[in-house]
C-alpha cells in the first residue's frame, strides 16, 4: 500500500488479466462443495451494453462472488441471445451479413463486460446463433415432435406485406408492422406449434410453489394462462337444426342476452361472405384492424348484422340477432359469444352503437329495474334479478343452476377454457434456428434424421429483396427425402427466438458435444438458485422456459419441472432528459448528458452555451438520448465506483436515478477505503470491544442482506462500519475491522479489494478468500443506552450493562449531574424504570 491514491486505470486491467489467466471463476462440475447457480438473463448482442445491463449483472456478480467466499461452488455463466430480426434489419440497412454483424457485437459487448470485472465462467460462453448450440436445439425439437408435443397446422397470422414475414402480436402497432409501418394483414399459413396448452394446469399450479418469485410476476403469468370455467352452449338457428356454439364464463347473465356475435373467421361468417359482398368487405376490414386482445378492447366496436337469428336456449320464443363483430376472436373460446350489455363493457359499447336492448340482470344495490341507463357496465357482485327462476340467487349459485339445466336439457355442458394458446414457433426469417423438417411430395413432412443435424444456415444469402432469403436460395433448400430419396425441399421457416432462450440455462450447466446436455450434470446445478432479469420478461420468456423444462421432463430428459428456484426483477436505471424545441416543426430535439453542462437548477448545451430544457427522470432511452455510456464512466471513475453506484442508493427492485453527484461520491468512497486499508497494521495490539462487536454484527447482517439481494442495505452497513473504524484508536481490533471491511467489499469492489489484499499481505486472491467468520456471542448487545427523563423531559443518557437491576439503574440516574441540576433540590416522589430503555423521575 505505497501509493496515496488507488489507480483504477491500471489496477482494473491487471486484475482482470490475472482472473482470466488463472480461470478463477471457472465452475468445477466435480467439486464436492455445495452448489450455487447464479444467472442473469443473457443479453441480445445489439452492439453495446447499457447501464441497465450493468446494474443487472452487478447484482448477480456480487451474489456469485459472495457465494464463492462462503464456500459454494458457483456457476455464473454468460452467453448471447443472438438470433432475431435486428440482425436482419442491419443486413438490409447496412449491407452486412447478420452473422458478421452479430459476432462483431458479441466481441464488443464481451470486452465491455470484462472491463467491469464480472466473475463469469467464460469457458461456458455460448451464442444461440452458432450451430453447436442450435443443432442441439433442433435435436430437442425433434424429440418433442416424436413425443407428440410438436405439430403443424394452418393458422391465422399477422402478415407484414412489406417485410414479408409473420409478426408476433406485440410487433403490430396500431395495425401496422413495427418496422415497416405497413398495414398488417391476417393470413392463414401452415405453422409449427408446441403444445404448451397440454401443460396449462401444471404451469398454473406450479406458480403456487414459486414463493420467492415476485407476486406481480406470478399474477401476470396466471392471467396470461387465463383459466376460466364456464358453459359451452348451443344457440339454435330459428327454424333450423343447426346452431352456433357459444362459450361464456357468465351463464348467470343469460336472461340479459340481446345478441350473438361471431368472429370474422367463424365458419358461418366465412360461408355467408361467399354470397354477401358487403360482409366480405366487412371481414376484410376486420383483418386490417388490431390483432391483440388489448387492441380489440380499446378499438371501436364494429358489427355486421347477418340477418340470421337464434333461439335463446332458456326461452325458445326469444330470438336474438347474429352479428359478425370485430371484437370476437376465433382463437378464444368458440369464436362466438352472447352479448349481455348491462354487465360487460365491450357488449354495452356494441349495444349502444347498434341500438340493441340492454337489460339489467344483476342487482346494482337497491336498483333492480330492468331498464339499464348509462354507458358503464355493472360488473360488480350482486343478486340476480329480472331472470325468472334465477331471481334472488347469488352469481355463483346462478352459474351452477344454468349449467345444470343446460346439461339436463341437452343444449350445453360445463367446460374449462384457457386464454393460453399453443405456441406458434414458425418465423419467416433467415436469422434463426432452421426447423429440422423436409417436405416431400411423396412422403409428406419428414423429420431430418438426427445424424444429419445440425441443419446449418447457408452463409451465401442476400437481403436486397424483402422476405426470407431461405425461400429463394438456389441450393440450400433442395435436398433428397430421407425416406424415399425423391427430390424434396427443406422447411424454410426458422424457430421463434424465444425457443433459443427456453433452454440455454441447461446448456450452461452441461455442454457435451454429442447431446444437448447430460441430465446427471444438469441435476447437480439446476434449478437455478437465483435468476435475475427485467420485469419485461415476466410473461413470455419465463412462461416458455417453464414449459420447455416441463416438456423435457415429460419425455424423460429431466427430473424437475421448475427451472428457476428464485426470481428477482430489478428496477431500471433512469436519467433526466435534455431538449430544445425545433422551431421548424415544434418537435423536441434531444441531447445526451455528455453534450450538456448541468449545473444547479439549469443546464446548457456545451456546443453553444445556450440553455436546454431539463425534462422528467425517465427510463434511459436511445430515442430520448438520456443514456450514459458505461465505457465513458468506467474510463473516468473506474469499474468499482460504477459497481458501487449500482448497488448503493436504491433498493434493487426500484428504479435507480443516475446522477453525476452520485457516481462522484462513489469514486470518493473508493479512495476513502483505499486510505483506510493503507492503515492496516498486522502488528497492532490492544482490544476495542465495541468495534469488535460492530464488526461481527456488520458481517452477519451484510451476509443476510446480500443473500436476499438487499444490496443497498449491505452498502449502508459498510458505510457505517467504515466510519466507526476510521474514528477508532489504533489497535488489533481496528486492524481486524480494516481487514474485514476489505473482505466485505470484495464482491462489490473486486479490483480495489485485490489490490489492497496484496498490500496487506493477504494470501492468494481475495476472490478465493473466505467470508469473515462471525462470533455469535458478539451478535448480542451486552450494553444498552438508557434515556433519563425528569418530568418527561430528556435530561441525560447513560450506557449500562444490559439487564441491570432497576435499583442500580435508579441509583445511576440519580447520580447524574445533569439530572441533579434539573431537579434543582426537589425531592423525587416517584421513579419509573422501563428496563433497558429509560428512567423517568417525577419530582
């Protein structure tokens, strides 16, 4: 410890090289230590890591490093979710190959992560775009196909006519493709599906056991699965034996029905459209509209009166008109609903627009009249009214009564439905995992033999024409049929990239060359002890990973169902925005923090010195330019100051506002610790019992804080111990506290800790050192501070042995000079002693 200041510019790189050379963080499958698998959601290689990545990975890194110090064999890997549309967009816009663009980005981002000193096992690095990864994924897909969990069928999809690809619902914005801006069409294509619905109940029930997952995430998944119990009922056409099947979760409201609505894709609608041009045009208009349930909820409710009528099942003389409606989806229920406008907002909007009857059948407090006014449906609990023999029943009892009658009379049956639909995994893209099937005119759809895997993407593709390059490749798609040898063609669709991320945590744990993973090795590491990632992945990624694990267990490749024992969703890093209004168009022009001189309550653009408007603190966004480049701040402050800032101010589940003052304060604390570590004296003597107690209490509490991911709490305790240690007189206790502080900050500031560890003569690397031991006896306070009051006013305090008898506490209180001055010679009439807390003297 010869230098006055810690120099991160030299220390960071030196220790990162040493960790690499010694493979310090390489996990040992053969270790006899207890296992801990710490994993952050792996990133998409967009080219640069952002501050959100830094926060996410710093949290996981602190936990992983602390676990190593506490005697665990830790698996803490890193890889790349490397397939997807952004690479193809770059190919089209920049004239580069998706593979080259992706691999260059991986190299850049890996270098950035290394500059932060993360304790990652880089020997297990994987990228989903490499054949050695996706070839095993193809093998697993074939295994699921053989087990009946993969199938192909014609399905309605969102089709972007410009990009010529299927879009997920989330990629359709206001009816247009998210990238091209083209009006999205609904088409029917042959698509590959995974039978996730077969596991719907298991996925739902499994949420109850995920007690260390955020409640919000579990609720979101339960709602996505959307289990609902109701009635499938037939509404017969008037004067016909045929009818329309309707599924409803509210059979209790059937006496309030005023219409039946069917989806544009319903067979009845499709048949009528062949002879009714107006209906055909309406169906085309529906296809141009929104595609998600959320969009349909907010869109204007539109309908086409077919002229058909159906009989009400409970009252045959009651005829209801049949509409084709844009808010009914063929993929939900039966593609048909009955409308009860008084008690469903969507139905009410529709009924008001087309002047259909609206009848109250659930009592709204004292209001029981059949006429229902207003434009807000009543959906709260109540009693059934205006419903003949159901009147007076609760909603629950009425549901059961209608279902029982439907079953008895033969026009309906109880049924459980799910919002969850089978997972369509086909994508009409090049940059993805080729689906391993071959189409033969003689044999049909034939799986690629496993000996021929991987089916590797061809490199010689072009993106000068929109659409999937695999479709127009001159040679790649042409192949002989594995069964009969006749000329055949490869499947040109590739897999949804969510498939790639649904099993990567298994491949991290075990990477044999001849199979996707070794179940016995995986069993040693899985489930992941702590998974960390953003709330934006709460539904799809996590649900698909849970399904994939269950599917592999179903076919005997795993013996557990849940991949992630504990889940933590961290908050975002935020920053204020800086902008000016463009006088030409009235739109804001944004500037990055690096372009702005921020001082006091104002800010000015460095380029011209003129003021800019300071906006709200929001999530960092490229479009708003309120981003901070990790490389810049690492270069300026060092990796440890950046890491410390990510942990210190906010609880990790909350958003973290970025501030220059905050990072500067963290950099000062790095230097403060460096100076304190330089005062370590191995030869010091003398004891400081209070400091010893504080040290052991801090070690114990900080370990608990880190284990529960309460990093800001651990940081606060370290600040406190640092201040106490700085003020303490030189002693063996003070040097022990300094050494302990060094070990406590080692997971958080690893470069500083390694440098200081060498300076105090520590053996080996501090990364391999043990977490400080705790003496349980020192965790219990043996002294307490007692307040002394006179007539209820605080006059003095005293520190005494914990549990001191009342008589001794009273005597010490009366002996206080401050108390005697307050009494001013008055006799004490009464003494109230609250053990270990206070003494109140009444004079």
